[in-house]
């Protein structure tokens, strides 16, 4: 290493910033995360810097800059935007023995600014000694995915209990106790949003003088994988995948999504897709419960959102009946993904103020639902799993008064490399679905403008089918 990574205490210490423009503002944003005493030196200040001064978060030095300005500062940032002036200011800082970072001039830097993952008080700093800042940002992105946004709160709360742990938990048991806090029950409870319950678990364990024995039962997480692209997963979904012992996944889950899981996690394909179920739902329910009872952290990975036409209710009931902790992690649902790919909004002031989610598929042996019964002016309706019922939906919309000339957009394989966008008219919706070979799990979206807006050509009714 040519640079030694370390954390510098800022409490009660000065940090100086030289410059009044955007480069200086970028450094200010970083230092505002600390409790340092900030002093800015520049003739004029841009609005962002001036706001920090007006709020009393920074002071403004408007006089000449000499070595005395740097005296006692723990660090400085030189960011005037003028290379010659920056070099001169760096020389003055060196006279005062103040280490500085000079923007865009690595050869003049005593310090380099890392990419930071902030989960205060947990902070991860990533540096490349100024050689590859883009790589540092890419690593930061991965770390942001791995570390739950609420992790800092757990660390801070645990810190307040350290004295209590030292008093009640014997020294030989403390390492296991803290591992349990940050890797087992309290961690999982906290990161799913139940901070109060997590604190109850920790305090109960402190009172007992040790972490509890491992529970016999594991847990189940019903996770929405979104429409396909893995960067549409939530950070919580990624975290649960990386904790999972067993993952039950559907046909529509993309392989790149599974790459985010622990490499040693067992992966079980259950093959569910519209019209073709490799496993009956009852078998899936029984298997995920059985694995959780062995103590495994089970993930049931579903395309889209688990709570929207994904039979999550049946799996929730099975888990709760067995007394197993169960969590739902929402995902980007097909209606939102299809509308985004088509460049349209599902609601719009003066055009559509109601959104209805419906389905074109019924349970085996049941009659098809009357999917279009709620369609009308001012309503956007999403028809899930509706490709095979395109003719019925087309006829139902026409019967309710939507003209056959309404613009139709069909989006297939939304957010995936094979995504396709096809346009046409409502009168040919069924023919388009057949001609383009859209089968299986598809969605149709229709926006029916309010009567007052119906004459505006740019707001013509649009439909989207996504497979």
C-alpha cells in the first residue's frame, strides 16, 4: 500500500475547504456527515455553500489565505477549480503541516477521498489510491446492496448496551452473544423493520446472561424478484437471498437474480408458470414448511411482487399454521414494470385517477373472471396472466365503449434482454398477441381517459401486454 486507510476523529476539530463552487460543494457534502467544525475560504460562495454558512453549519473565511489559516486543521480540501491556485494553496497548507486533498491533482494530495458506504456509526470506506475511482464506486454499489439501510441503527443500539452485556454476560460467552445479535435473530428482526422486537430479544438475552440456544425452526421469506432485471430487486431482497439456506424459485425468475444468492444455498426449482405447474401448490407449502422446521432460512422467490397474483396467501397460511416466522419482501410488480418500459404512467391528473389490478385467469375448473367489469373513463386497469384471454378482454372493452381505434402497446419480456415493444389498435389486440407469439404469463394494461380529456389525441387510450 502507498496509502494507509484509517478513520480520523472529527469531534471538536476543524476541517477547511478552499473554493466556492461545485467542486467545493461536493467536499462539503462529505464533511457534513461528520461533526467537524467546517471553515470555507472563498471570495463568493455558491448557494449550497452559502446555505451551510447561513445555517451555522460552517463558517466563512473571506480574508487572505496564509499558512495561519491551515494551522490546527485536521485536514483540508483544495477545490478552487484553478490548477495553479490549487497548487499554491497546497504549498501554504504544507507549511502549516495540514494534510490536504487537492481535487483532480493526485500528485499534490496527502489524502484521497474514498467512496463511502454510510450506515452511521458503521462506515465502509473504499479507496484505490486515486487510480480507479470508477471501480471504487462500483464496489460501493455492491456494498450498498449487501448492507441493510438500517444496519447503523442496530449497531448504535447495541453500543448503548455494551456496559449491560459486560455486567451480565460472562466473558467467555460474549463473542457468541454479539455474533447472535449481528447475524441471527435480532439482526433479521431489525432489518425487516421490527426494531422494537429486536431490542426486546437482545434485552431478554442480556437478562438471561447468554444468547439463546438456536431455535429448532427457521424462517420463511416470500420475496418478489421483480419483472426480471436483477437491479430492480430491493436491497432487502438481496440481503435475504444472501442469508438463505434454501431457495424455492419459479420459472420466471431470471438466472442473474439467483446469482445474488449465497453460492452454497440449496436451490429448488418448482417450475410454476401460467398453464404449467411442475409442483402443485400444496407440495410447495409443505416443502417450505418442512425446510424451515429443520432450522433453515427459507426463501420463496417469486416473479414480480409476492402479494399480487402470486399465491402468497396460501404460503403465508401454511407458515403461520406451523408457527414459523414469515416475512414478505415486496418486489416491482408487472404492471409498474410494463408501464415504465412503455414510457407511460398508470395514473395521470385529469386522465386516470383510479388503478385496478385484475386477472384474466381463474383457478382450475372455475369460470373465467369478469375482468373488465371495473373498466371505465378515468380508470387504468392491469390484467394479469391475460394473454390467453386477449379475445375476451378485447370484446369486453369494446362492449363497455372503448373504441377499436384505441392505441395498443404490447410489451413482452419486460426489463429482460429479449424485451419487445409492439404497437397496434384495440381492434387487433387478440390478433397481435397470436401473431407475436405472446403466451404464458402476460399482462395487459389499459388507461381509459376521463370523458373531459377524451378528445385530446395525446391521451388516447393505451394498452400494454407484457410477457
